[in-house]
């Protein structure tokens, strides 16, 4: 994460020192000012303020913009403006004030430029586009593609206007990745982005604006709604569940359709979604044409407020490092019942996420579960169920009475193993009486289990 002092700068634009050599934001560098990625909710809150204060339409001017402007000189000016509105309504409309506070927190996460991708435009110049002068792209120039570390999804390009991000086609022949700390740009260029398909933005209506063009074509001009992952809800401090549309070409028949993929699941607020995760069906999609069924690997944050746990499914090492940094930024347990003080885990696939959800929902220590999984794999090999030189992946899939149910993946084959709860208690007791009883790694997996085994055996607490 960037230093908090960055957001206190009184002049813009802020460009990280390591990005200075790329010639980014040349107009802002000369003229001054800051480019910002805005949370989508900011526009809705702005509308509430307009209605609250009774703004009237003025001929030729429209409604006065309060929270979203083109002329913010710095991050400091933008966040001070938000804070001033929050303070204004703190007494007579605390709900609105809290909403502004939450959006400010979301905007801080969105505007860490160290997490933004840098991509060079190598496509057609499009000089014949009537919007090219203000909104277009210059061949050979480097551009920011904003995203947050918490949810690194393509939301657009900071183009020549240098105001905020707008959607442009993710044509891999038109872009060259320069820096991609979260892997977002690579995924977008590989076809995972929700974006537009045509380059030329025709003048429409009387405004001739990119927003009007987007409305005319039935699309969103901006892609900024994914950044509220940890914006707290009003009731308990844990975010609501979220889904995002992903275009998918069916592997069975080739038909392209849109799948709403769950990217955040709150087990308390949406127990049915948590149940789908624990049943192994949350990530499934079905082709509406041929019925083909498979699972989509997408980032997903699982929140279990009742058991004070959050688990993030990441898709690559860069994203894992970003999430680790985010987890590092959480405060220690303050007793409020919110995200602070929660057990925080990072996993690499949906099977691990499912296992963590099952473990926490049933009151298990997931660290002891990893030791059980290691023992199950070893036992299966010792008894000839699995060849010694064959990889055996073990996943917790459920609880049946006093038994824990595990799925063993052995190459293309699978088998089920049930372990009495006493087996789990053996390892849980060992951890409780060891020097690692308070150790809470973000990565509690097979590697952690091997480390824990060495400690427990060295300390003689397993007997």
C-alpha cells in the first residue's frame, strides 16, 4: 500500500517514483491536478446531496457537481472535500455522513497507484474520432489502468483527458503491458474483462460526450463498482455479498453468455450462498444453450462474521501479495465485532476456500484441519491406496455426525475418507499445548502443516 502521506499531498498528480520513467499523465504533470478513480456509489451519494439541498436545474449548466469533479488539484483536496460533506451532515443525517465516510475509505483503496497497471497503447491512432482530442489515446504512450489490490478487475483506462477511467476495448493487439502488479491487465487482455468492443466513439445526442455514447450503446462508461470489498455495512461492519458479470464462451458449444460470478460472500447475511460454497456449487456455471456445466475460477472473498473469519481466494502471486498487504493494514481486535481481529486466510483454489468455509462454520481450527489432511495423505500412501510417488490432494468437504469427510484427489481419480472427530482433537490439542498456539499465518496450507509438524514433534506434544 502507498504511504498515507501520499493522500495528504496538496499538489498533484501523485506519481510513484518507480513510475516516473514512463511519462504518465503528461498533461496533469504540466498543468497540475490529480486523476482519481471514483467509487460508483459516489455518484448516488452526490445525487442524494443534490436532492437534500434542493439544487435546481440551471439552463445551460445542469446541476452543480459536488463530489465528482474534473478539477481536484490533489488527493488531499478530494478527500478534504468528502470529509467536509460528511461533517456537514454528521448531526442531522448521520446515515448520509457514514455513507460518505465509507466511500472515502473505498476511494483510498482504489487510488493506490502502486497497484495500478501501466499499459502502452500500440494500436491505431483513431485521429478521425470526434472525441479523440479529449478522450482518445496516443500511440506509443503509457496509460494507467486503475484497480485496487482487493479486487483487481479491469475498470477502464485513464485516457488523454486524464480525469478518471473510461472503458476501452481490451484488444491484445493494441496494448503492451509495462507494469502489472496485480495481474489485472494480463487477465483483461486474455479476455476476462467486461468492456466495450468498438474503438470509435461516435458523437451522439447533443452532448457528444463519452457518457452519452455509452448510454446510446447500452453500456457503462465506467467500471468502478468493484472496489467496495471492505466498505463496512451499517449493521455489523462486514460487507454485503457481491456478484460480477463475466462473459464466458461455452467450452461445449461456443455460445458466449454472461455468468454472474460471486466475488464476495457474507455467510451471515447470505447463508444460502455459504451453503452453496460448502456444497461445492458456488462457482458453477451452466450454458443456457447446451447445458454444459463447469466451474469458473475467479477471485472471491468469504466472510464469516459469526466465526470472525475472512478467507480470500486469489488467482496469482501478485494478488496474494496485495491481499497480504491489505490484511497487514487491519487493526488488532478492538472488540467491536467487525473485521478487525478476524482470522485472515489466503487460498489458491476453490477447493481450499470450500474447506476453510466448512472448517470455520463447524467451529474447527483450520490449522488442525491442515494437520489432519497431511496425516490422511500419508496414511493413504502407507496403506497402498495411493502410490508413494503420486500427488494426493486432500480437501475437507463436509461433516457427517462426529466424522470429518475428506475428498482425496489422486490424478484423475477421487476417493472419500472419513476421520473421527477424535483425530482432529488430537492435532488441535497438540497445537494448543505448543509454542505455535497463537501463530495465525495468512497461508495455512500443506506447507504450514509441515512446519507445524516439525514444531510439534520437536516439542514432544503430540503424545
